[in-house]
C-alpha cells in the first residue's frame, strides 16, 4: 500500500476551509451519500411484490430471523472498529501516521473477521437449531456469516471516503453493490431458490463491493501494525459492541419473541411493516455519514457547540416532518403496493415503527457529545436500559397483543434511549439544542397523525391523509422555522 490519503497523495481540504452554509454543506453530502440508499429503498419497495409472490409469510419470517442474526454478527465481527477508526483518525495529524493506521485497522479487522467466520462455521448447526428450530437450515446460517466476512473488508476504505468527503465515489460503490444484489435476487428468487437465493445474492454483492474497494485502500493506506492508535481505536470502539448488540435487540429481538408466541407467518407480516417503516431510516442513514465528520471537525473550533446545536435542532424538526408524512401515507401505500392481502395486517404497524425510527434519529443528534468527549462507555449503559425496557414489554404484552405490542415496545425503548442520551451528552459536552420548538413540532405532528387515523383503511381516505401530510409540512415551514431557518433551507434547495 502506498502512502497518502487520496490517490494524488494530498490531504483533503479541511471542512472549515470550505465556504457556504454549514447546513447546505451537510445537505449536499447527505444527498450524495443518500442517493444509493434512496435507490436501494426504491428497488426494495419494487421487489416486495416479487417477494410476496415467491415467498410465503413463513419464508419472510425466516428472513426476518436471519436478518437478526446478520446484524448481531456484523457487530461482533467489527469489534467496534468501524466507529473507533473514524474517531481516532481525527486525532492523528501526520499523513504517514494516518496511512499506517488505516493499514493497521484493515489487517486487524480482516484477521478478526476470518477467525470469527471459522468459529461460526463450526457451530452453525447449533445456531440454526436455536434460531430457526431446525439444523436443516445450516446453509442459510453459513451464507449469512460469509456475507459478513466479505463485507468486513470494505469498511476501512468506505470510512476513508467519508472522511475525505468523497460522497459521490462512496455512493458509486454502494450503487454497484445494490445493482448486483438486485439483479441476482430477481434471477435467483424467480428461479425458485427462495430464501437461499436472497442470501446468495447478498453474499455475492458483498464480495463485489470489497473487491472493488481494494484500489481505494491501496492508495490510502500502508501495510503496518501500529499498536498505540489501534489500542485507542479499540478503547473507543469496544464499548460500542455491547451498545450495538443492545441497539439491535431494540430493533430485532422482538422478531424472536414474536416467533415464540405467534405464528411464523405473523412474524413475516411484522417484518413487512418494518420494511415499509424503514423509509424513515433513509434520511437518517443519508445524514449520518456526513454528520459525524462535521461534528468531530467543528467540536475543536470556537463556537463549535453552537454550530452543532443549531444544525442538530433544525435536523430534528426536519426528521419530525418526514416521520409525520410517512406515518400518514405508508399504510395506504402498503395496501396499494402489496396485492397479497395476507400482508395487509402490516399496515397499522408501519407508522408505529416510523415513530421508533424518529426517536433513533433524535438520539443520533442529541447524544453526539458522548462521542465528542470519547466517553463511549456510556453508550452500552444507555442501550442496556432501553433494551431491558423493550424486551420486558415484549414478554409482558406480546402474548396478549401480538405484533402491535412488539411495535409499541420498540417505540418505548428508543424513546428512553433518546432521553438518556440527551441528558448524559449535555453533561459531557453541552450542545445548545432548541428543545421548545422541537417539542412544538412533535406535538403538532401527533395531532395531525391522530386526525389522519379518522380516514384510515378507507379507499376514499387516501387523499385526505396526503392532504394532512402536506398541511403539516407547511405548518412546520411557516410556524416552526423562523426566517433565518427558511433562508438557510432555501440555500440548501439550491445546492
């Protein structure tokens, strides 16, 4: 590997040296990062009729449980280095040290993932029996593990592209992976390979992505093993392993609990509702890659906390606007797109899970002081409390109320996580968030959503619900944002 942080060997231009509105800059990067995600979300939405035609609700329930497994394994294979690498990279000043650090993390992560994959391969029959109730699905379990092994070699070069703000190149690689995955899924699922076809497509797409990123890593890193910065990255990242596991318990453990009390088909229906609700995760996943570099750069600067707080407050309001809009239109969209009426029971689940994702976004914005102060040990404490609440509510309520109880338990867990994150972050690195207007936007959103429920499940109610969504967005624009906000947002539209 050759020295340097980009192919030309020059350092990327510092964020502070770039002109223009901070919000506009973040928006431009978020759109670039999010292009691949929004296309992937759109493609996934288009694939849902395919899935519902070739996969039974029970098959879809099995995929939900395998997603649970995949998410947990990803966290274990990474050992927190995906977050630790970015945070410590900003502490290094010398380009040579940065290149050696990138090579060190790539080597260590590759070795760790390979060891984890080998161990998991040996115990995959046991995992299959515990997760799916039978050792006959061992192949599915091994395909999940192989997908994660392949993708583990991609996170270092992708993180470097984020640090350099090479958002278009980042999205190009992501789009390539999504395109490969989509084509293979269409071919294999329609050919009758079912769940196996979905998993093979995921693994093959991860291999293509990692191979394509080899050059990006070679041009930005050097083979090395520098223990001091690696130790710091692990010290920051390892506490995020239990944090990540507990976050996914919030996200996905309800599938396993549901599987114990309701039919596998109902788990599949719940997963369908979750898939539609994941539209709320698009603005979050698009914004997060740009948000962290912005925060870590501005935290070192004069008035950095004020700038971070202003951007975070505006984004909270924008996320609320997106959440209310989606909550009003997703149930009708699900009934229109999915012709198989067995899945229509997912319609009332989707808005509730959108609310859970909104609280996840509020946590992302308001807890950033924990990362700035490098006090990552608080993350697992917060998520332990939230996961305990979530799982307790699931065991208490799911036997009597099924999928609706599981969705509300997820909301409760994320709401507690957002609250604790904001309180602890304020003590570590105070950020002046504009909570009164955030609360005002949230309260108004609840009112508009409740009005929308009066028209729910009526064919003639689609237009009134769309009208309410538009009316709420206009209310936010005129009543929640002030003239300064509107001026900044107009600049964003013209980026």
